[in-house]
C-alpha cells in the first residue's frame, strides 16, 4: 500500500508537470502567431522585440532555442542587418547538428507526454534555407566566396535528404519492439535539387569570370527548374526558352551598366495545425487518442510582380522556387515517422495510465474513481501536436536580373493578385558603386 501511494503521488506530480509543459507550448504557439502578424505588416523591428521579450519570459525555452534562432536570423535579414542575421543562422546551424545527433540516439522511445517537450531539431527543408539566406547575407556583405560555400552546402544537404530520412526511418524501425504494427518506411522525396541555389551559383561564377563553372551551373539550373516546375504543377514547356533568355540576358554593350539581381519573396511557409484522431482497440477495450501536426499551406495572393525604375518598366519577375511546396513535399515523406511516433506515444500513455488505474483495489472505490478521471485527463490533456515551425520563412522566391547605371536607382515593385489587381506597391533605393561585388536587392511581401 505504501508503494502504491508513492506511485500515485508520483503519477500526479508527473501529471502536473505535463500540464505545465502543455501550457508553455500553447504560449509558444501564440507568440509564433504574433510574429506572423508583425511580418504581415512589415513590422520587423516589432517582431524582433516580441521575440526578445518572449525569451525573457521563458516562453522560448532551451528546447526551443533553434526555433528562436531561426526566427531571429530571418527577421534580421528582412530588416537589412545581414551580419547579425548570419550570427543567428550560424548558431542555429550548430545547434541543429548537435540536436540531430541526440535525436538519433533518442530513437522511438522519447515518448513522454508529447513532442513539444523534446528539443526542436528543425525540419530538413529549414536546414536548406538557412544556407540560402546565409548565402544572400554574404552577397549583401560583398563576400561572394563565402556565399558559394553556403550554396554548395545547401545542394549537398538536398542531395543527401533521402539518405538521411531513410536512415532515420531505419533507426526507429530497429528500436520499435512494441509490436504495434507501425510501418516506419518513408517515401523518397521528389526534392533532388534547388533552382534557387543553382541560379545563385551560376550568377556568382559568371561574375567571377569562371566560364566553365557558370556553364555547368546553368545546365544544372535548367534541369532543376524543369523538375521544380513539374513538382509545383506549373508547365514550363511553352515558356522555357523565354524564361531562360530572361534569366540569363546578354550584357548590354556600350553602356556603363552594372548587373543587379532583384529578388522578391512572397507569401509564407506552411503552418502546422493540430488534428486529433481516435482508434478503438478491442483487445485493450480502450480508445487511443493521438494528435498529429498537419501541414497547411498558406497560398500567396501574388500572381505576378513587375519592377520599374522610376517610369521605366524593367520587366516581370520569374518564379525560381516555391519554398512552401518544398516544405510540403519533405513533410509528406516524413509522415510515417510522424504517425508512428504518435501511435507509440498513445500506446505508452495507455499502458502507463492503465497501470495506475489498477493500483486501487475493490475496497478503494473512491480512489479508483479519482484515478480513472486522472488517467483520462492525462491521456486527453497531455496529448498535443508539435506545431513548432519556422514561421518567418517566405513561401516563394522570384528573381529578375537587371542592368542599371552606377549611382542611386529608385526601384518600384508592383505586386498583382490572380485577378490582375494591384495588391501592393513597394519602393527601394539601390546605390550601385563601380568596384562592387555582384549587386542584389531584395523585396518581401507576406501576402
């Protein structure tokens, strides 16, 4: 009886701790929504301040540090603080490497209350785009060599994606001795390359005068663009020649013009939404509940984008990569692991609560009823899907190469919706100097 009392006390303590963790995860979800609202309004300073305040209040705990670093890196990039942005991204990259190693050893048995209690080790697609934005940061800081290093790392990680996911799947399968019937087998993703990364590489090699490197990367880019447009179900055949000629224009002769890459980012990456599922098991005579994070796209309202230099129409931007589709495709491949973990967690909770319910004998009806209620609350309340994700990541990236004169150029960007109505107009002044690295300018609209 003393042993049972201690076990019951321990159970209620664990229950209290689990609910504290659950409340903290809801606060984090609310903070992420606040960040998105600031980004929608272009209030990057306010978003940074909100993140700093949230960390002071311990809303972003140590287990959420990677997520906090990703958000800070992205927001400082949008805010034009490129060196500071890369400081956060470098810290995030290091933390992800360490967390991934621990997650492999943790395996299938990290099943406490819900995944929110575990260290957020990022999604694979988030790792890709850390390198992409680090590359842009280095370009903005006129360090083309460091930018190329980041692009190579991004491409390498994409090429290793299926190997990595299959390795993770095998690890879970080997450690799963629950006889649950869970299939851990993942499908290979259709993400094999990145037109965004390949285009950046081709432009950097061309700027450095590396003709062979530029030619090879252009060929890789065309292959990557074909694959990506097939993935996003946007036919390329009829427009391929026009798109390629516009993305790789001939340098104008007889004029003192500098090449500028105008990048425009639109929309947002997908969000995760919780959906609850219940399975009745006749053998156990119980209902198992598990919650899954379902990825929901955030379609951009932007259909096309024009760029003007004062009253001169410079052209229409071209879609390089739908980052939100990459996110959805990678997540689709991970579904067996996500579902498998959720099912095992539900089984583990049933086993634990069933043990507690049996601690009370027939002479302890009141205690038995209390334990029944507590077990139900535990199974229901402690189950929460992990909705953490890089909320400030854009959904799409477009580009238009320009040739502009040295000095100050005032550029206007016009965003149009699917009905060809003007959504938004943005302007920026770009200062171009004679002896400068490859010039880039960025615009962002979270619509």
